[in-house]
C-alpha cells in the first residue's frame, strides 16, 4: 500500500507541474495572439494612410514650402545687396553735396 501511495505521489507531482506549464503556455500564446492582432490593425491603418495619399500630399506640400523658402532667401540676399548699394550711393551723394556747399561757402566768405 505504501508503495502505491508513493507511486501515486510520484505521478501526481509531474502531472501538476505539466498542468501549470500548460496554463503558462496558454497565457503566453494568448498574449502573442493579442500582439499579433494589434500589429495587424496597425498595418491596416498605415496602409490606409498610404493609400489615401495624404502622406504623399503632405510631402509635396513640404517640397513646395522648401522651394518657397529657398526663393525667399534668394530674394532677401538680393534686397540686402541692393540696400547696401543704395546706402553707399546715398552716402556718396551727401558727401558730394557737402563738398559743393563748402566750395560755395568758401567763395562767398
């Protein structure tokens, strides 16, 4: 009888461990299936965005804005150069006018 009880205990322990491992494996399997479902949903939503063309439209708009910014930078550089030229021309004219006025003042004095 003792041998039977001992044999029963020996068989019950591995069966209990196997049941525990089976439960853990099922939990892991369910987690993996849930993650797979979530990933599939994300893929579907990303494909929808790509198919809708909104991403392509946005990239085209970004390119247009980059071109506009580049053109505006060129315009700013041109205007800075023009402004410097006008300032120099104005300075030269004032110096010329001042020189002429001094000559007139010297003659009349």
